[in-house]
């Protein structure tokens, strides 16, 4: 649990530097869901790369035993899924994300 709290905090810090507003963020066993608001000029691949690179580096620095739990020393998949919220209400999406941590 300590690591999940740390990860959420790092994501929040990274988002501040990219001027991204987190609406909701929850972690599951092997992924996390985040609802965020950003300007249309956000360089999404650069942003996602920063999230993955910085969070992994900081997790390794603060939780050295994490490598023992990883498959081939890899935390993040090279891919990601991103969708806009036009098909459902924000409340429905927030409920879905909040249930990921349970």
C-alpha cells in the first residue's frame, strides 16, 4: 500500500509539471486508471513517457526491492490506452475508476 500511495503522489507531481489536472486516479493490481483534463496542446506521447519513466525511477529509488517483484525488471508496458469521455458521463466514468482500487 505504501508503494501505491507513493505512485499516486508521483503521478500528481508529474501532472503538475505538464499542467494536467487529475480528476480521478486509482490503482489496480497491474495497472492504473486516471481521468485527467489537459489542454489540447498536450504532447500525449511525451507526457505518458514521462509518467512511466519518472515514476519507475522514483519507485526503484524509494523501494529497492521492487525489482524482485517485476517480470524481467519491467514495470510498465510499452503501450497505453487513452480514450475521450464523450460516450459516458463523467460521473459514470469516475465511479468506474474509483471501483478499480477495491
